[in-house]
């Protein structure tokens, strides 16, 4: 276990006072590895908040180059980086914030060939991917490997989040046995909606690692930012779930 340096104690002194966290929790953050799938509207803010909080290693998986349409919400992407790899832009911005941060950049999206390996490298997974194929892969591997997964999603002005802990909670496939037929890759969204739910996702990961608070286990938090209605909905495992049902 790597101990906190004097510089780190000074950097994180305000959050060290959080009840239940303290130096022990901060050391757990320093020694942790979090996989963030996609560094887009959700993942950019998740990664930024985790870097600011002192997570030691981030695995960032995101393919492709920066486009104009990324700039309204993907806050780790900048105008001067148009046409260049997204993960490089993300790494550059995060290192400016926290030079102590260890970053493993993966210029690929989560797929069948890398899901097992990348999930296996992490202590916690934050799913910020827009495609259900990727989300299902991470869910499958998280359950298989016993890794907690924070699943974040949004559409237009609506957002939702839940925390999946294998053996304790329902998994993503309990909620979505199949990919929703109406789901499309391109969808309406404001960056502020992505950023709001991303901050909650980062906080869930921090709580899981540090060990304080109550994560969203077996609860789906939904937000409608058009009306500012917030609900916490209880969810249950499905006995016939193909991913986690056999673990009941």
C-alpha cells in the first residue's frame, strides 16, 4: 500500500475531513485502479473528478479522433485537438490537473477482444458507453470477475445511474434483458446533463473504493432535468437473468 506524500496531504486536505473517508480512504483511492469506458460526455467528467479526487490509476478506453460534435459535452476534448485521438487529449488534460495520476490509454472501445483483460485490470468499472453492446460486455465481465460496476446513462434531459455489485445486486441484464430496439447511437443531449450524472458516477466509485456512504445498490436513481424530478427506484435480480441468475 503506497502511503500519502506531503504534497498529497496538502492537495486533498479538504476531502480528508469527510466523515468516514480520512487518510485511510485517501490511501485506498491512491492505490486503486478505475476503468472508464469512453471519455465522452459522461466519461470525460467521470475521469476528471476521479483524477481530482486522487484515484491512482485510470484506464481510459475510447476509440476515434476528436470531432466538432464532441465539443459541446466531452470536456476533456479541445478545439486545438480536432482530428487527433480522443484518449491522447483526455490524458493530456488529466495530467495537467494531476501529474501524479497514472493513465493507461486504450485507443479502442470495449469489445469482445479486450473486455475481459481491461475489466480484470480494474478495481471498479464506470460504464459511460453509449452503446448497449459495450455496456453488456462490461456487465458480463464485471459479474464474472466479481468487480463492482457503476452504470451511468442519459437521453435528452433524462439520466439514470445504478451501482452493480456482483453477488449482492441486480446486474445490467436484469434491467435490460435485451438491447432496446429504439436505441440509436446518436441521441439528443446537453453536456450539462452528461456532466451531472457523471459527477454522481464518480462519487459512487469513490464511495466504493474508500468504503464510506451508501452506494446505489439495488437502486436505480433517475433524474428528469426538464422538471428536476428525482426518483430512487428499487430493483431486484431476475432469477432468469442469463448473466447473474445462476448466482442467486
